[in-house]
């Protein structure tokens, strides 16, 4: 079975959340969907009853919604990893085999989630799985990466693209054959199909990050003992907002939390990064 958690902040309910939940409720191996709403009540006062009522209006039975969907409005904005950990701990408590962490801006087919579930059951050495990711226009997003050095993070944001082209190619693993599965040490947090046991052994998301590098941190920790695979057998669509490129406040959050990440693992010297990046 699989639990699915989605952290929300000022979401587009009609365009993104409700159609996505409607599709996810079709997953045969689904135990429960957790909607973890970090939005301030003054902006989005939706509660569980309202969300379930809207879903029922779209043709879903009250029994199906109440049994498979849990809506939780946070008392404050907990951040990405800390909110997901609430649902991950429930997966661990109920011994649910797998836990899918995903964004609300993802489009995925229920049958593909079931296929990933069944594939993971047959491959116990895999602790984390991410499919091929496309933009709405059909172009590929290269979200399976090597572990970043500071230049990869800050150079991409502040240096001319021409200076970073060669390094970006290696960082995004474009030097590898991405038509085949790759054991990547960094898989994007937009869609993390986790083996619950592996996530628990890794300590779940590090809650010291408010957002951004928690997916790097968790993937590299799982990578120590399991395969963390990019697998192009399945495809999802990601309407990536890239908020830190558009909003100065989000940019400050991004920089602050990436500094926490490099303080934890090392700025210039990170032997694990060097070892894991030898692909």
C-alpha cells in the first residue's frame, strides 16, 4: 500500500488540487491521501469539510472521500519537510510500505502510481524512485542530479549561463544516458516515491530546513544504503513555478537554507559528495 502527502500553500484548488486528488483516489494500492495546508487561514479558510464537500460535488462518494482523504490545516506555515513528516510518521506507524511525497502542481496517472508501487515491491534494494518529468509544453525537466557544490547552486542563479553551461550539464547528469535508469544521489522533491523503511532509517526530512534543500538531504541519506533511482519508464508533468527566480523573499529563503545545507555537509570539502557524484 502507499500513502500520498501533498503540502499546500495558497493552492489553486479548482485548477490543480481537486483534479489531482480526484485522480489519486483512483490508485488501487492507495491507503490514504494527506493534504497538509500551510496556508494562513485569513488567505484560504478552507477546512476538511469544505475540501471533501467539493470533491463529492465532482462525483466522488462521501465514503470514498472520508476513508481515503485526510485534510489538515497547519496552525502555522511549517515549511515543506516538516509538514510532510507528519504524514510520513503515520506511514511508519501503520507500517505502510511506501509513501509518495509530491507537489500539487504535478499531473500523474493513477495507473502509473500503481505500476511504480508494484515495481518497488519487486526491487527491495531501491529506496526511492522518481520518473521522467516533463514541463506542460512537453520539454524534459532534468530533476535527477548529482549532489551540488556551492558553485552549482549559486553560480546557476548569479553567474552568466555561458560560464555555467559545462558545469550545469554535469550537474544535471546530461553526460549520462537518461533513457535508462540512473542511480542518482539527488532526486527532486516534486515527486519522491519513497520506501517508508528507507525514509525512516534516513531520519525523514531534516526539519531545520524551511524549504528547498530538504529533498537533496533526504535523497543523499537514503542513497547511503539504497538505490535512489531516476527511472524513465513512467512520465509525469510538472508545472514548475521556480518561485525563487521570481520572488526576492523566496530567493532569501532559498539562499538561507542552502547555506544551512552546506554548513551541514561541507562547502569545499565533502568527501561523500565527491564519492556519490562519480557516476
